[in-house]
């Protein structure tokens, strides 16, 4: 073994140990010392970065860069979603949708209805967008039905995150399909067949089991915001309420259609892509809600403006926390954790599906980003997959997507969104979110292995 290899091994070992130490520090600071998550993650970031050999000023720059990137992408979406949710609640639209859904499914069938609704809404949407749109519906449904909040929330979370991991046109599966030259239609078909049992197990079944063992109360601030009694003199119709909440879904579906079925430079395609950008789609939905749910139903303009303003205060802590998570992710990336795991993976010898899943799992644990895990894993495996059949390439792409959501924890923005939206403690968030995603990931791997056995 030459000196360069020895040096590589020492650096690699130190980097992995520093990652583990940083995560452990964050957990201890939040759970034992009760420090705010933002400050705990900041401290953990410096432990990881400086311990891995980055100069302190580089750690600070990486943290700022990562926090700015995640807040620029997800922060504005969360703010717009909070505005939309508050208007849905105070106009009576959320209550109208909840009443209709309660008519479709009561008692034991209600979690199944929520999983189905979440899958429909989450099909074209980023998880963060789908979550901010579903939260007000979840709160109202739990309150109106008298069922435990987790029994309603977990099926919705499972429906959205499963499609995000396994179904194009979400970015992770699309990246893997492109890198591995897999067939998009076949991947969607196989992904949907795997997503159904994953949603069932991680959603209604797991939600029913966990809600009997863990009771959580509706969070005070967000619960009051999203479950506020209607203030509009007239309640909007179900059709209008549904149209407003589905408007971003329709706009983003149009963007997907433009990308896969139209000439890239045609005026229609360019317009659909613009309207389907999450920021633009949610902005349009908020303005449509202002006009169609607020003003058109007799809400004074002062009340509509007040609703929009007060919707931002409860999400301040959430925004800081997910920003800190983005800072931690960027610091670990700058320290070279992706290259470390890539080098280890290149020397591994195991079946393609298991290798793809394990690499994606390792990268997700280290970086907290499904996109980074998917992109890097697909790049590592692409040269090995050149001779695979179309079915095999599609299954490898799905195995990567499944691995990218395994046990998401403190460096994951979704972890903190779920924690803050539902007012959970750290341990509760692990049960609600990390275990849920692990179920999706393991079922996804099992599904790809079964299809590989049957089709090849």
C-alpha cells in the first residue's frame, strides 16, 4: 500500500467519524440540553467540518451557502404554502374539502382516502410543495373526524414521499432514468406497481399501528392557523376549493407534459414550463385563493391581508431549522463525503440492485439529500450498466430512488418540516418520519428484487 492510499484511508476514516460525531452531537444537544435545532445543527456542522480538515472560515462559508440554497428553494415555497393554507382555513375551503372527504371515507377507511388523495396531489409535486398543501387538510380532517392526528397524517406523508422516491417525473427518478438510459414509461409502470404496496405498508397500516402507541396533540400555533374557524361570510363551493388546491398540481403537470411531449423551444412548452415552476405555480395559487376564496366570498381586504401576514410567523423556526440542515449538508459535501463513499462503492462486488440501493443509502445518510444520493449513485453505476436490458436499467433506477429515502434524519430538510409542522419531539420525529421512510425504502428494494427475479 503506497503513501497516497494510506493518506486517503486516514482522511476517509476521519471524515466518516466526524460525520457520525456531528450527528450524535446534534441529537444530544436537542434531546438532552433542549437547545433549539438551529443552534444544535450549527454546532454539529462546525464539529464535522473542522474535524474533517476544513478551515473554520470555509465551514462558515459552506454553512451560509447551503442554508441560502435550501431557503431559496424550499423556504419561499413553505412561506407561500403557509399563506395558501391559512386562506384555505379562514375562507372555509379546507373545511369544505374535509367535509366531502369525510363523506367518502369514515372510520377505518379514512386513512386510505388520505393516502389516495396524497398520491394524487403528490404525483407531480416536490415533497415540500405537497406537504405544505396537505397540512391544513390533515389538521382539519383530524379535528373533524375525531381520529388521532398521526392516523390521518402518516398515510398522507407516505403517499407523497413514496411517489417522490419511485415515480417520475420527480427529479430523483428522472435523474437516474437519464443517467442509466432507462425507459421512462417502463420505469413509471414498474415504479407505480412498487409504490402501491409501499404506500399501503408505510401509510394506513403503519399509521394505524403507531397512532395506538404514540399520542401527539395538535401543535398550538400551526393548529390554530390551519384549523381556524371560517371568517368569510360565504363558504366557497367544493369545486372551487378543490380547484384552488389542485391548481399547482395542474400547472406542474403541464410543465411535465411540456418536457416529455413537446418541442423544447415552442412557445407553448416554454409557457407551461414557466407556469409549472413550483415558485410560480404556488404564487398563482395564492393569488387565486385571495381572489376566489377571499374577496369573492365577502372577506374584507384587511382580513385577507391579515391572514397572509399572520401565516408567516409560525414558520419562522421551521425556516431557520431547514436552513441549518442545508448548511450541514453543504459542509459535508465540501469536506468530500460523496467522493469518500464513491471510492468505497467502486470496489464493492455484489448484485446490481443491492449495490445501487446501498450506495444511495450511504450517500443519503451522509449528505441528507436525495438528489445528491441519486445523482452520485447513478454516475457511479452508469459505466457498469451499459449492457443491461431496458427492464433491468429501470429496476436499477428504482432501487436507487428507494435507497435515497432510507432513514432520513437530522440532515434532512423534510425531517425538520415534519417535526415543526406536527409539533413533534426528536424521538417522535424519528418514529413518524425516519421509520416511515425506511419502510418505503425497504419495500422499494424488495419490489425491485421481485421484479428482477420475475422478469430477467
